[in-house]
């Protein structure tokens, strides 16, 4: 017999497929078989139909497309014989899904079968319905299923119950119809029906609150009784698992009790006793017992339990944690995470055990334990916890290191009360796992260091020491290089030594050595090398004797393939050689990076920011800070950079284009919280924008140097307020007065426009701008049009009086 | 609810696959492969639970048991008790054992129809239907008897009855 005719027995086909040695062979066999089946289908041959469908199902399981067999399922279902129907329904469930329209054709057959006299056929139909019915089918056939819920045959009853679950899921409106039958199911004796009934009730509660109320009123007693009966029942071999009668029923009932008792004090009280009984009586040496205990604990935490019961629950969890079985520990950690929100004190007691779990060899347990530890951290235990975690960081394996590092960094940032401790921990983390540290973490570290002037010396010395031992970690190298560049003289002159530090002498050339190593190291990437070059530039100004050596180092990169490095190398070389006079002012200490603004920016918007630059340090570091990649702030300052280039070329022009610049400056709609704080509670955006009425920065014009045109890796947008002011042609006043000085918005040989600002006393958010137009030419203006536009964040309430405008004009145009 | 039941051998070949929420066939194969990838890396003494968020979506877990050359995998979400699922796998395997008399992988390959039938008596639409192996076996035997005695048997070629007589 040809093995590939449709007469092949299923078994032979399976054998043939298994005999294939390669995937290509298997594909060939399957293809032949599918072709034969397709031929048989088109011939409409009834004999082998169900054998073909069986073959199709096998082929489907292997992963090949079998959609051509879908109509066959229908034909089989419609036939009279039981085997055909069975295969047809099975094929239906495997090969079809609820989205196919073909499914609608089955509805009629299903209806007939649901009313069949043979209970197994009814069972088949229910099974198919329960697995794949769609919403329309559910609606059509719901009455049949309801009727079947009342039959006497337990087999059908339980299937009908579970089928109803699916119906309710698809069509939640029908939930109320099933409430009554569901609660009567709970009075059954047969365990299968009971479990199905309980599941139906659980789903009803989820689907509709009316059902929840109804069940809560009527069924709580019944449930407690069921639980009591089943936990006190004698040995029943049928449902026994590991010595406990039907743990599945236990668990289901407990879960339903949780749903009913949640948020309702009365029913919770009713359940207290039985819960306590189950929690204490159940043996926990077998998995079944532990499963019940676990569910019991979850229920106790979920309802309004007494505190005694809660303590009992957490103790059970503690016992679980020290269990040697990995599964139990895993499950306990899971539960503890939920318990932390309810009663964190109790969970704290198990902290040491949880810490042990972080070091476990099982990856799933480790992850859970780490998350739990993170939730447990508070101000009192943060130091010891961090120490433990960092110790473990040393020995943990690679995939875990990433997670662990991220968690440690966020803990340290959130909970550090002293900067000294923060710096210490970050040094350790960076030296152990710097490669896994994310960029914004070490950015934050730098921001923090620059904000702590008394600790800068300590910071740079610790980093130097750390660098000597482990210079493979990229982030460590970057932070060290930056700090040495900035605070090099503190390192060499031992400025600001704290009592606990050991004395250490570092010469200038040592410092330069460090940076040179960072530069030349083969694993340093572009950012690190770029930062090193800049640091060298700074050092050459701070340590004049090393200037020549630095210049040589810098010149080594003048032919570098990377444009960035080459450019920097050449430019720095030229600065060192030919512009020694401006060099020192170029690389002066960076102004303090505003921490609150940085944090706000990180937390909030992602747009280009104006972190308010409050420092009164010289801003002639302005241009240099454009090119100094301090890596604090993230790039998208691309529009900002263009803006700054533009601004340095254009003279401030008309108001509308000014506001466009401002619009670009703010990057559109969002404005970072960092804008506000210049000098006090600035709620007035406009004033802040124009930086009027606040301590101002000096008004030197930006030198548009070629350097500023390149983006670098992290251009410095924080000096943005300076160009804004330049844009608006400087502030005449430097004193802080609440009276807002008027500004000259535009001045040319023919027209001068001045803005004066007043605020209504009751309405501080609104500013009244009075524009005065002065005609400076000798001819008269005609057809003068004034248009005002503001960026989206400001609202223009134009109530300027046209008459005033004209009057003002006339008086000036003489 | 239970999302899927997968039985595969230690080479990753699926022996029984049932998804209770719809997945297109290619996705099914992909999921099976990812599960195999996860399971093959697990050592022997670790816990039986794996978080399946990356494979099946948020909130899902899978529990697996390794018997001889087969992995039995149940995928479920947070509505199910994890330890109970572990017990359910045990029930399923015990029932298979009783049905096939010391079941082995080959039995599963050649009788996947019967296995499906058995599974349908235990898990129905993603919910647990029956947990007693006795009851399940009773139902399966009844169905088999029905098939044998059904008058349509004359059209049924030898293979089917031979299968059930096995």
C-alpha cells in the first residue's frame, strides 16, 4: 500500500515522520501527506475523514499550517456517529479559534448536541463551547448552558459550570443570570461539581459587583461549612493527595473566601475561626499542605483579618523561608512582597533570611529576594543592607550584576542622608561593577560632588585610590578623570583632608599619569577619551609645569580617526601653545551644577532644560563649558545648540522672533521645573524667561568659537539663561527689585521699541506689557501693524487698547 | 486561569500542546521554543517555577516537572495558586500512568488523541475541572466504550479500534 495515500493509518504516518532523519525530509513527508489529505477533502470522501483529521492534528502540533482542514471539522461534527463527533470537536478546538467566522457555522450543531440524549455528546459540545466560543456564540447558547446547570449528572454539571465561566468572560452582562444557579451548586456533594461551582462563583465576583454582593450575602456560610467539612473529613482515597483530602477544593474555597471577605468586615469576621483552624492544623511537610497554607496566608492578608491572625500568617511565611525546598521559598518571597504593603514591621524581622536568599544559587529566588530587599529598605537599615549588597556584588555572577547594581544605586540615591556615605558607596560600586552602571547614575554622582565643596577633595582622592586598583571599569574611569580635571589641585595639595583619611601624596605628574592611562587604555571608548582630553587641558592650566608634557600627549591624537578626538586634540593644542592668557579663564572651575534642577529634570521632562544658573562664579567659563563634556546633562540640546549659535550671530531682532527663540529654548510645551528657581519662588514664567527681577549673570557676549558648533558628547545647556539675556540685549539693572525694569526690545536707526512691565496687584501670574514705539526716523509711519506672538506656555490676553497705541505713536512721531 | 499546557521532550519536540487563549500557530511554535530555551538551562535542584513574563506576557508564571525524557509545563497567571499547579501536574501524570499502564514517551506520541481527551477531562477552558484520577479515568473509559460500541464503527478503519484496544 502506498504509504502516502489517504488510507494511511495514523500510526503509520507518525512512524514515517519519526523515521525522517533531517528536517527537510520531515517537511517533504508532511507535504506529501497534506497533499493527499487535501485531495481526499476535495473528493468529499466520508470514510477516511476522521482519520485524516487526526493526522491533521498531529501535523498541526508539529507546527505546519493546517487551515484547509477546518471545514472538515464541521462536517465531522455534523455527522451522527460518536467517534466522528469526537474527532470533529477535538479538531475544532485545536485547529480553529474564536476569531474565525467558520465558527459561527458550528453554532447550530452545537445547539443540537447540547440537547442530545447521550450525555457524552453533550459533554463534548460543552467542552468545545467552553474552550473556544466567541461572544456571539456565547450569547446564543447561554440559555442552553443554564439549563444544563440544573441536570442531575455531575459530569455534565461541572462542565456546564466551567462553560458558564467562559460565557461570563465573553459576555459579562449575562453574569446575573448565573448567580442563582451558581450559589445552588455550592450545596452539592460531588467534589468535581463543588470545585467547578466555586470557580464559577469566583469568576462571577470578578465580573460583576452585584453578583459579588449576592454571593457575599448568601454563600459565605456555605463556604465556611464546606471548608470545615473537607478539612475535618476522614481519609477519602478518591481525593486524597499526600494525606490531605482534596487540597484543590481547600484552595479554591479559600480563594473565593478571599474575594468575598475583601473590604467587608462582617464576612471577614465570620471567616476568622476557620482560617485560624486551617492555618494551624495543616501539616506542612508535603507540598499539598504547603499549598493550602500558602493560600490561607494569602487569604488572611487579603481580608480584614485580626492582627493576631496576621501575625500567624507572617510567621508561617517565615517558616517557609527557611524551608529547604526551593519552591516553597520562592512562593514565600512572592507572598512577602505583597505582605510588605500591609505590615512591613513584621516582614522586617525576617530581613536576614531574605538577605540570605539574595545569595541563593537559584536565579528565580535571587531575583525575587532582591526585589523584596528593595522594598524593605528604610532609613534605619539602609547602611547595613547596602553593605551586604555591595559585598555580594563582588561575588555575584554576570547576569545578576546588572540588576544588583541598578538596585544598589537606586537605594543609595534615595536614602543617602550624608554625602560622604554616598560618595563612599558609589566609589565601591563603581570599582566593583562600573561597567554595569547606567549613565544617569554617574552623572548624578558628578552633580552631587560638584555640590559638596567640602567633600570634593575627599572625593577626588578616593577616586584616585580606586582608580589605581581597578581601572577597567568604564564609569569609574570617567568619573575619576573628570574629578581630577576639575579638582586636580585639591588632589595634589591635599586640600580638605578629613580625619579618617590616610595621608597620601600625589604629585602633579601622578595626576597627569592617571589621565594619560585613561586616555591610552585600549578599552576606553570615545567618551572616556574625550573626557580625558578635556581633563588634560584643565590640568595644564592648573599645573603649569606639566603643560608641555600634556601638550605632547594631546598632540598624539591629532591624527586620530575619530573626528571628535582629532578636533579636540588640535584645538586644545592650539590653546595651550598660543593662547596661554585666556587658557586659565577658559578652564576655570565649573559652576555648581544645580542638583535640584538636575533631579527634577531627570524625574520629569525630557526636553531641553534651563537649569537655573545661580552661581555668581565667572561665566567666562561659559564658552568653555559648552565644550566641556561633564556628562551631567543629556543631549537633546541639539536645538539649543543651534539656538546659541544663532544667538551669537544675530542681533536681537523683533519681538516675534525673540519669542520663537524662546520657544525653541524651551523645546515646545513642557518646561522643566528647573526653570523656576532663580532667586526665590519664581512662579512667573515670563519673568524668569526674561530673567528680569532676578540676580543676573553678566552680559558678556558669547564668543562664537568653532568649538561651540560641535556637539561633543554632552553639550552644556545649563548656561542657557545667559544667551537669553544676551538675546534681549542685556539687562540694564543688576539689582533685585520687584519693580520690573523696562527693556529695549528693539532698536534700529528708524524704530525703537521699549517694553515696560507691570503687574496687577491681585493677579501675579499675568503681566501687562506696555509697548512703546518710538519713531526715530524723519519720515512718518503709515500702515503700522503690530502683532504679538508668544510661546505656547504663555497665554496672550491681548487687551491692549488700540487707541492708546495710536496715541503713543503720534506723540512720538514728530 | 491556565494559559497553556505543553508537554515536550528533552530535545524540545512538542508531544502535547494545548493553548487556552488563542495564539496563531507560528506564535505557538515560537512560544514552545522559548519555553524550551528556558527549561533546558535550568539545573536540576532549582525550584520548579519560572517567571514567564518575557514569553507569555506580564503576570504569568510557568511550572514544570521533569520526568524521564519529558517536560510537563503548565503556564498560568496570578489567579492560580502556584503550589496547587504543581500538584495538578502530578495528578495529570498519575492519570496518564494509570490510563496507559506505565506510560512512556512513545505512548504519548502515538496516542495524542487520547491524551487530549484526558487533558480535557482535567482542565477545561483554562480552569481545573476534576482533580481525582479515578473520576477522570472513569469518564475516559466510558467514552472509549462508547466509541467501540457505536454503530458507526463499521466505517471506521481498523486503526482506531486497534488504538483503543491497545
